């Protein structure tokens, strides 16, 4: 299988081709779908970083946005506080995090890098929990340090932040979603 293919002049990531050629037929065989349109697929991936230090230093949000842009390949948006919370020194409208939504080719390329490069670089990694599904076919992963991605230069980062990765699928239940993600070689332990 080639790294990527060009069909009618359009670029298709390696993982998308793998889905079409291998994962989709395996899911049809396993679950007995009547139509190929019933087969679960990836819809979007949402990356989120909450920046707690932004209360004391607003430049941390800019640094986190730059790092998330390197990881995702898209410009993230700054999430702002909706209400003021005096105990946490948060004022309404203050930037407290960054997020980005990946779809289509960006999504497949990110999932490929996550599974093949980033997760194996996590310290003391023993696999992903099979219990992080939400009941509707979506899966969430928490990463403690964003520096596991190869795009981030450890020496040039200001701080190490955690990030949430939410993978949204078209699966109707958790069993179908888990089978889909296992097809993409997600390292589940349970």
C-alpha cells in the first residue's frame, strides 16, 4: 500500500485508504451491515488544551495556541471564560484554553500520527482504556504532556500542558466504535 494516493487529482491520506481497503470490509463482515453506508466512520477529531496558568500570564494562551497549531496543522481558536469566578481569579472573556476541530484529510493524518508516533512516546504507556466511550460511539483520550508529538521541540516550549483528544464517529454504540478504532490499530488494553 502506498503512503498516499491521488484519485482524480485529490490527495487521500494513507489511513483513509487503509479504512476503505481493510477496515470497512472487516466491519461489514463482523457486524453484517446491509449497506456500505451503515458502516461506522470517523467524523471529526477535537483537540483541546486547558491553560490554567493563563490566569497569571496571558501569553501562555498564545504559546499553547502556537503549539496546538504545530500539532494539528490548523489554526486553533481561543476558548474564553463565559462567567467570572472570583475564587479562581477568572474574569469573563479571559482566554483560558485553545481548541481545534479536525475533519477530512487533517483528521486522518492526525489519527495516523497519534497511533504510530505519539502514543508510543508516552512515558509508562500500557495501552488505552476501553472504557472511555460515551455510549454514542465517541471516544476521549487524555494526554498528560503535549510534548509527545514530534512537531513540538522540547527545548523551545515554555511549559508542558495536557490535552484532550475526542474522536467522534458515526457508530451507533460503543461496540461498533471500538471495533472501528481497533481497525485503525488503537492499542486498547481492555
